[in-house]
C-alpha cells in the first residue's frame, strides 16, 4: 500500500529553503571570519614575539657576562623541530605550537647566535587574544542565529503572500467549476505585485472563456436543432392521426409522440440553460398543493404532510418538478413511491436500486441516464429539467440513496429532496442547484 503523501504549505517550504540557505551562508562566513581573525592574531603575535627576541638578543650580546634575559633561553631542549631545522640553516623564525590537549597554543621565536647557540623565546597565546576570539565566536553565533530566524520570518512572509494568492485563485477556480462563469481568477487574486500566479490566473480565465463559448455554442446548436424539428414532428403527428386504425398506426403515433416530447424537453432545457426564465410567484399552501398535484399525476403515490407551510413560488414550475420526479421514480425505481411534505421541504422516494453513483457525484446531466439498472428508458432530461426549474425558483434539489449498497432487498431506494427558499427568489433565482450524496 502506497503511504499517503505529506502535505505542506508553500509558505513553510519557502521559509525552510530560505532558512537553510541562510544557515549555510552564515556558518560558512562565520568559519571564514573565525579562521581569518585567528590567523591574523597569530601572525601579529609571531611578529611581536620576534621583536621581543631580537631586543633580547641585542641585550644578550652587549651584556657582560652574557646572560639570557626577558624569559629567553639558550639551546632550549623544548625547541620545536621546525625551528630547530631553521636554526641549522642559520635562519631565524617563528612557530605556533598547538597542544593536543587543547588550550591556547605557544608562540615560539628563535634566532641563531654567532657562536652557534640558539636563543629562543616562547609564551602562550595571550589570554586577551583568546578572550577576543571567544567574544568574536559568540558574536558570530548570535549573528548566524539571527540570520536564520530572520530568513525564516522573511520566508514565511513571502510564502504567506504567495500562498494567499494561490488559495484565492483556487477558490475562484472552484466557483467557476460550480458554474459561476462570471468569476475571474485574476480579479480574485488582486494585489499590486505581479508574479507567476497572474499567468496562471490568465490561463484559467482564458480556459473558462473558451469553455463557456463552447458550451454556449453547443446550447445554441441544440436549441436550433430542436426548434427546427418541432415543425416536421408536429406534421408527423398530424399525418399519423390520418392513418387507418391498427397496431402499426398506434406504433407510429407512439413514436411520433415520444419524439415530440423529446423535442419539447430539449427546448425547455435550452431555455433553462439560457437563464432567461422567470418565476411567476404566488402564495400557496405547499402541503395542500403537493397533495392535489400528486393525486392527479400518480394516484397510487401516498402523500404525507408532516407540517403545512405557505410559500411564495411558481405553481406551474413546482408542478413540473413534481411531475418529473414522480415520472423518474416510476420509470427507474420500484413502488411504493412516497411523497413527504415537511414545512418547505418536499421529498420523493422510491424503493428501487437507487440513483447511480455518477448522478450522486456530478448531478443530473442531459442524455445521461446513469447505470443500466436505472436507465432502461429515457434520455436523462427529466431530472435535468427538474434541477433547472428548481434553480429558477431559487430552490435546491438534492439527490441521495436511502441505504448504501449491500443492504437487504427493499431497504434502499432513491430520494430526491426539494428545498424551497424562505423568501421569494430574485428574477434570476436566489440559490444555485447543489448536488450531493449522503
């Protein structure tokens, strides 16, 4: 099994990257400064040591009797081998001797004398110099830590701005995906500084415009075809009425009527998609209205009014929604088909195999009826029209199944729920259609 991927924000990635680079630079510079300062101080100590030794040499050579002064020694047995080699070559020199156990090093200076002896001087590296190095190291550590934290804070600020713009772009793109094509990602992210997120926003906006143009073109083509088919289909129905009685005539009339119904449904879907439909509102008692219309549409469907409520809605469009939901339940489900009214909520349930997963996930779509066990007939326009009419009313139409797969026979079923708004819709509808599965 593949382990889940770790999810981190852009701001933290940028902060960590800047902090890591800052730490690397700070450590490198600290080491360079530390070594340079130490080398410089040691070089200065070696020069001072040599000047002291030369002064002691002049005092030694001019004094009688000759005695080493100022801590110098003649032929010191502890003389480092490197200086001993220089003395054999009759050359003066200095040497810094490090100690294995740590601590400040010894600074040596040695000069060869005329008689073949060696005058040498060595003292530990000055305590004051060691203190200066400790102070320098402390300052370098504090500076490095400050650089790391400062870089981390700067990275968080930069990453937060970029992350905020990306989240705004994602939210705007999500609204576009839900059907709000008036949203523009570039306007949503805003800001004065322009960066790559603006290029992404322009690309998404261009894609949205192209997709919207294609959808509008397809809608126009569909509406034009349906409109052009209306006249010949009407003529076909009229001609079918003139045929002599018989089984062939009934088949022709039935198919012609089905074609006419399909054409009318396609035209209705085109009108709903164009957002040109307006609701003609009336105050009605919802429970009484639903009970009366269901009795006319499907006398066998029981209606239960749990709580009566007065609503401001369009009775014709509400009847159209009820009719399509009942027809869908009768065609693809199994009886009994139950209708429940509770306040402003209307539920239509059958006891069939339930809605297809694609419909629960994406909502109703024209000319897609879903799984074969629920799509033996029809063109997938009934629920599409119901959803469009609900949008005109400012209502929500949701779909879910009564029970998950694997339940005993008869325990499932499809449930369509119409949620009418508390207030009358605007001329374009108050709420978008929301599709989800429980």
